[in-house]
C-alpha cells in the first residue's frame, strides 16, 4: 500500500506541475501557473511525508474560488455541448469554451488535492 500511495502522490504532483507548465501560452499564465503550483504542493508534501493541513486548506480554498468563478462558463458550455467541441481554438465570441476548460482543470486539481490529503491523513493514523 505504501508504494501505491507514493506513486499516487508522485503522479498527482507531476500532473499538476505539467498542467502548470502548459499554462505559459495562456492569456493569464501567472494566475494559472500559481494555481497549479499551489495545488501540486499538497501531493508533493505528502510524497515526502510532510503533509500540512494549512497548505491543503489554502489549495482547497483556491480550488473553490476557481470553480466558483468558472462554473457559469462551464454551465453555458453544457448548454451548447452538442454544437461546440470543447477542444478548439479560443474564440472571443464564445468565452464559455475557455471557461469550461478552466473549470475542468480546476475540478481535476481539486480531486487530486483531496485524494492526496485523504491518503496522507489515512497514513498518519
């Protein structure tokens, strides 16, 4: 179980750092790079057996804010999902497509943060 847990933390850390690296071509790269680096800190700290509740709560709050900001865009995309593919170039006339992608990225990050925290807490007991 220990190796599976470590592998999970490593995978989540690497994925979130890769997500951060992919943001360099985004219109607002520093916001999203910082977001993903904060989220990557949770599994990274768990990987080295130093989970910190304060880092988890900061990451969870940041994730919640991102999800709240982009929820309306994700909902608008949901209403147009049969007409618009999610993977297309950015279009200023359809901002909900980019907002839906940002919402999904924040949702994935939230799942990674919560799973890493739960695994780290379970291990402590």
